[in-house]
C-alpha cells in the first residue's frame, strides 16, 4: 500500500507544480508559414503520365504559367479572403488544365482549317515534347499580354 501511496503522491505533486507555472499574458507570436504554391505534384503526375525523363522542364513551364495565373488572381484580389491555400492550389491546377485544353483546341482547329502546317513544331510523336509544347502554347497565349 505504501508503494501506491508514494506513486499517487508523486503524480499529485507533478500536477500541483505544473499548475503553478505562470501562463504568459500574451503568448509569443509565431509567424504563420507562408503557403508556397508549387506545381511539383502536377509536374510529377504529368511526367509519369507522359513517361517524361525531364521533370524539370515541365515544372519550369508549369511554374511560369502558375505565376501568370497568380498575377491575375492577386490583381483581382477576389479569391484571397475566401479560399484556403489548398483551394487556391486546386484552382491553379484547374486553370492550368483549362488553359492547356483551350490552346490545344485552338491549335487543332487552326491545323484542321489549314492555317498551320503541323500540329506540333516539329511534328513529333514523343509525348514529353508534346506536353512541353502545349504548356509553351498556353504560356504564350495567356501570359504574353500580362
């Protein structure tokens, strides 16, 4: 019984001493981590999908397109108070996909109507080169006027 009494007394002493620790009036301010929006996950997914060896080229182009999108979004300042950083990331991925799809459609229509001689420059069957060209088209079409 003496062992249990000593153990319980020790636990109670710890609780009492920990309760005596002063709580600061103002807790120290820790800066909120600035969310970094990276397109690394999308670049990795595209590299796997297209069996690309050079992920860096895809990531660089996605980063350029992302910066263009955020210049527009931050200029409008309509999404910041409403969306979380994760939702903004999802929005960027959605917009990148939309831009890439729109530019592919426009290019295909121009090729089909005879305004373009080849769909890809140079005409290639390598998927890695195709996705990089498509991202370049999106950057040229949507970011050149920014």
